[in-house]
């Protein structure tokens, strides 16, 4: 294989590029990759170790990682000169040191927009399920302890007329707002930048510039902001204390947005009414105290887990690689930090 030009936007590859994929993808996606590229796949679907990732980058023209693969500056420094593109499977790129990639003239792409509706659907499911105590009811039936209908049994809360606070109003946050309005919820949001008035009108959403005030006034709080230094433990002891007695917390974004010790304390004390969690601070390990709490629904990171979404994401990865191989700017290049 020959690479022409060393500039990241004009790199043209003659022959099939070596593409290393870190996890098992959809069969149709992997079959297409075998046709187009010199593809190294992971049929066992075992997460690669740090040393495995470094070895993969040394032999690859293109690396296709997922959110489970942490790629930092030290690893990129050991990658050698062959790697030219990191074609991430998924929208989030906080697990990749973008500045280090840029310094080594390695392009990074992602798959934005693919999982918006899937994640918003799951979020809405949790917004409905946690106040109505569906997790507790399911356990009762499954454990054979349900004694029949009773007028005062497992009473939950209706969500119509309740205030939904959304932290992060990107694609997924907006999709959740759209769904919540259909259930009669009042939507209030906080974002780094306020949306245009036309978007607020379309979504029926009100902007709250003060994040603390948003925590204090929400009946249900849903997190949709990216992970990073500015949002690490955005949910902490102080902000949980600001929330209403009996309020609910939903997280389908990233685990390190929440101080889990603080959350567990707020749930155990009864200050929070419940939580719906799809992501965790130390995945795949989940704090057993969360699992034991009856008012918490714990899911195994299912936000994007649909056949359609995973195939579409794979197709986007392939398209980004093909554009790069042909010497063109990939359609989903991550531009953070690029001039």
C-alpha cells in the first residue's frame, strides 16, 4: 500500500488500506469491510487492552474504535507513522485525545445523528418507567411475590404536567424534548448556547441559563451533555440537594456525569424518588448498591442498541474511510481543534 501526501485532508491510498476494527460489528458491515479493505476484525468481541490497541494502531492505516476504547496521547505517540484515520463507531469522541491526534496529523471521524432517535426513545421509556415504578413491579412479578391488584399498591406518579429539565440540548436532548411534549410535560433546558427562538417554539422548551436553578425546579432531570472536564460530576452532592423531594434523575449520556456515591446517598435517604440509568462510572462494573435499590432501573448501555442504528453507524464508518482513502475530507470529520 502506498500513501500519497502527508497532509490529513489529501492523503490518498493506493491499494486496500489496512483497517483494524476493535469490536464485533454487524455482519453486513463486516462483510462490506472485507470487500473494500484489508480488514482485521474482532469476531470474539473481546475489548482490546491498552497494549493491544497500541499494536493495532502500529499496523493500521485506519483504526475503527468504539466508546470502550480509550486512546490517549501516550498511546498515539507509540502508534508509529502509518495510522492516518481514526474512524470512530459512535458519535461521542471523548475517549479519544483529539488534540494529540491532530498533532500527529491523524484525522478523526464519528457517526453523528445515527443514534439520536434510538437514545431518545430509551430516555423517554425511562422517564415513563421510573415514576410509574415499572422496575419494582417487574421484580415483584418475576420473584413470584405479586398478590394481585389493590387500590393502593405500587402507586407511582403521572408525568403529565410535570417539569422535565434537560441538561444538554443537542440532537438527543431536542429529540427527548419533542417526545416529552407529546406526554404533556413542561420542558426546560440548559445548554452552553441558547437555541434560536424558532427551535424553542418548535420544541415548546424554555431556556434556563442557571444550571443550579434547573436542578431545583425539575420534577424529572435528564442528562444529555457530553463528557469532559467541564461536565465531570455535574450531578454532585450539592446539586442533588437542590433537587425537589421525590424528583427523578435519568442518565442515558455518560456515566462520569454523575457522582455515583452522591446519587446513591440521595436515593437511599429518600430525597430522590428514583433514577433510570443506562450508563455508569466504571462500566461494565455497576455499583451493587444501585442494583439493590428498588427505585432504580439499571440498563446495560442500551441507548443505541437497535439493529437499524448499528448498521447505519457501520455504513457511516465505511463511507468516512472511503472518502479518506480517495483523498477527500470525510463527511463526518470531527473538527474540534482543527483549523
